[in-house]
């Protein structure tokens, strides 16, 4: 009886699209919930779940595979409050609504403990949603039960619990127990080194004990016992090349990036084997890679270069197949903001393209235009050097670089602009160009990096769309210090309707086969 549940048109579903293109939302900062940022997003997602429960369930299944932890937590919780709860449509009716809340329960089983802890924070958060939820905390019991099962499954599979402890997540796991009022088994308490009231828990022995061991013996112990890198570092008498190799073998890419200073201070990155393994490891990093500017302020130039190359390679991998990009930089009057954005976003956009020397071009426009030189290096400072001292003046003719972009065979036009155009009919200019040059294909998409200016307008956007060219809009903040740059660009360039179709085509998550046995 699907027709008995509400659903939205694709046009209405586009309201959620901006959440996907905004990059990291920073709903938690330094471990603390940012209610001012979080509540509006929860209200939007819960409203979506009530007006379109089918789309909400598919959205959870889609987001769970992304790198956006904020959206994972928010969508899982919002969908858990869906009206598609499996109950009768009306009291006594034989017709029942489908149960789509279970998708959130299935998603919970795929999350690491820190994200489970965040979901539990949402359960305690007080908020309301107009015409849907009163101002209060909202605890969907099935979600708490799913988290309870999450705990019990890891208690049965003790290696998973040991892995949580070795990863330094023992205290977070204790908080999860407390939040759902679960009592740990004696074995789990021993693993977590958690004394219980009225019991004498014998803790499992510490995995350390490096006294009297040689460097090679310490390295072998780290490998054999699969010791947590973060927990082990502090117990080591020193970090030698053999020990560093063993640590890097156990480390995640993110951990390798974060621990850069430890390895550099120990001098082990000068060892060829350690340096090679370090480079390989950080290529697998995701969220930590884009914190490179903050993490490596004091790093040596050699290590900085390794980190920047790794970040660039990761972005290229996640945006493979984009084709050629042409950046139109608005330098008309009062557009200093656009120049400042371009200094940062230019390098990031170039990094997202395979072989940017061939596939990246850019220029400035006002009531005239200038084709800018290709940077010798695709790093922020090289873009700053080219844009240094440039002034903004003149009118705004967004067509100035359009023919140049077509001559360069650009697949994507990127506008860094406030969106205004005040020199003739832009829609007519684009149309006339293609009538006169039928062999020149239109760009596949226009990506608008929307910056503030004197005339925030949709003129450029509307002109492209009127000529059948899809437009995606992203905020500059999505292209600065974001762990999700590649994903953000890809989603923006795919276009809203294609994203909506991809979400609805995503197979709904399934509960694991053990779920009903616990």
C-alpha cells in the first residue's frame, strides 16, 4: 500500500541536495555538539522523513557509504523517527505501513563507536519540529534497541571488543553502555578494564611490556599482538626505523598523517623504508588529509610535499573522469571576495583534475577578459602569486571567457562569482555562439562557487540553464579545509537530478542475519 504513505516530487527532494554539496557540516567541534548548527539540519531531515519516508530510507542507505560522518549520524537518527513504522494505517486496520525505520537499525551496525555515541547524544537533545514533534528529547526505542544489539554482538565477538579497546575507544564504549543502561559481561569488563560494582573483575593483562626487548623484538610484538598505534606510542622507550615500520603497518592512513610530528621528531622519516611506507600509508587517508595545512605548519618542506601530493592524489581518485575544467573568475567591481576565494579554491579545483597541466585553464572577466597563466605548481601559493595585486573594476560580462572555454574544449565551466551579469543578454549570447559554432559542444555542467558581492543574483545560472546546461551551486566553505572536497565536487558536478536518481536507486540496507538472534 505504498500510495498510502506521502512522498515528494523530485523537485521537492532537491531541498536535501544542498546538504550533500555543503561538505563537512562541523556539527561536532572538539567533541562537543553544536546544537545551533545541528538543530536546523535535523528539522530538515525529520520533515523529509515524514513527508517522504521512502526517500529518507534510501538517503540513509546512500549516505552510509559516504565519508560525511555528520550526515551519517543525522540521517540515521532522522529516519529512525519516520512515520513508516510498520503499524496499521488506522486503529484496527488490516493495512499496515511498511517498516522503513529498520534501515536506521541496520545502519547502526555499520558505524564505529564514536558515531554511535553521537547518535545517543541526539537522543538526549531537546528540540522540536513544527507540526511534527513537540519541543522535547525524542528517543525512538527501536534505535536504542539496535544500539543494545550493537553492544551484545561485540561482546559475543570478543576480538571486536578487543579491537575497540586497542583503538583507544574504551571510554567511548563505556559511555555507550551507560547510555542504553546495558551491563557489560564480565569478559567485556575485563577487556575494557572496567571494574563493576559488587564484582571483582580481573583485568586482561596490558598488551605492552617492552622492558628488556630489542628494537626488532618490540617490532615483532607490535605485529604479533596487533597493538594500537595511538596507545603504543606513549609506552615505547624510543622509535627506531624497525619499530616505525611495525607501527605504520598497524596504522590507518589518518593516524599516519596525525602522527607525522612524532615520526619526524624521531628522525625515522629519513630512513628510505620508513619514508616509502609512510607515503603509501597516507595515500589511504581520508578525513585527515585535508587538515594538512594545520597539522604540518611546523613540518619540514619534504614532509609537507608528501602530504600535499597525497591529498591531491586522493582528490583526483574521487573525481576521476571529470574531464577539463575552465575557471571563470569574476573581477568586476567590488568582487575582491572572488579573488580571495580563487586563491584557495583554484588549487583545490586543479587538484581534483587528472593531469591539470592539460585539463585546467582559467581567466578573469569583468567587461573585458584575461587568460591567466597555468601555475607552475598546483598549490595555493602559486595561485596567490598569479593573483597578487589584481584589482576589481569595470562592468560584469560573464560571456567574456565563454568562447575561450569552448576553444579549450572544457567539459566544466566553473564560475567564482556573485552570479550577476549586466552586459547584454547572456542567454542570447550563449545561444548565438552555438548556432554559429555547431561543432563546439556545450559544457556538460556549470559549477557556481557562490561568493558574496554587490549584486548577488542568479543571472549567470539562469542563462546556462536556459541553454540546457545543468548548474550546480556550492558555497566557498565547501572548498576550504574540507575532508570531502573530492566528494563535494563530484556530487555538485553530477547535478541535482542525477543525485536524486542515484539516491533512489541505492539498495536499502539489510539487517544482518544475526540481528534477530540477540
